[in-house]
C-alpha cells in the first residue's frame, strides 16, 4: 500500500527543518506553567498505573521525551523524520528513539502505559485521525493514559516556510470538541481537558485532553476485592 502523501510531506519537511527546529523551539522547561502541569500530572498517573512505558509520538528532537523521563517515566520516542530521530539519539543517548508513523505503530497490542501526542497530530488530515486514534487505542494497555496537546481552531494552514526553511506540510486546527469526539469514537474516555487562550508564548488557542483506555472489567472487579472464581 502506497504511503499517504501527507506523510511524505511531513517527513521531508521535518528532515529539512530539524536543526533549525532545535534552535528556534523553546525547551520543555520554558513551556507555560499549565502545559507543564499537564505533563507532570500525566507522568504521575502513568507511574501510578504501572501499565507499561510511554511512547512520545512525534517526538522530534526528543526533548519532551527526556522531560518525561526526568519525571520518573519510562519513555521512548517515535518520529516520522529520520533526521529528527538522529538528533534525538545524539542529544539523549540513554533513551530509545525510532522512526515510525502514528498510522501504523511498531508496537504490540496493549503494550503502552501511556501515549504522549504533543503538537504531533495537527499535520494529519482529519479523515486520517480515526485511524491514528485507533492505533492509540490498540497499543495502550487497559487503564493506560493518553495526553494530547495542540493548537485548536477551525482552520487549514498551508505554509510554504517553517522555522526559516521551505516546507510542504499542511496543518489542520480542529475544534476541541471534535478531537474529543474522535477519541471517544476510538474507545478512549476523556477524563480532563484544559483550554488556554492566546497569550505569552501561545499565539493561538491551545488545549490539552487527558484520555484513558478503559480498564478490563475483570481487573476492576478484582481490584474491588472479588476473585474471578475457578475456571
């Protein structure tokens, strides 16, 4: 099956801008306090659940992956751009990074305790988001968490330059309720949301969604002190 053209555009564009991206995008420590609080809360929930590692999807140069690791989470990064993965491995040799697409993750069913999708789904055409979110559901362990964060709106952007270089990707800003609805359709339960108006470093409305793959029914039953009985 031929690769969707938008993936080729995203890969080529981020290979082109990778070094400039590192120079121009502030590190996680410079994020606004609310975004950092969402990351910290997500990390605590994942640690407490103990359901598996966290995949930072669309990890770029790996700085947010490393930030999560600093919060005590077993985290690894996945990115479509080979150049971004190369920079991530060089900057953080103690962490794992690999090339991959969110549309077909090289991860087993129920394997991940958490997924971070931080500014990484807005290049995905809306018609492909159900497939992406289905992969999130497939790979998350029962009880695992997803933290999604991105700019929101109702706009299709077609920039010709990004981070000072030519790019060919597009961006799709969607209403927050639409993203939440697509996560629900994929079988993920949204448990918290944060909406921020533009200001400071935020040039557009920004939002975070915390979602969870429902725990298995028998696991919840056992947690309440009931046995499953003889088989």
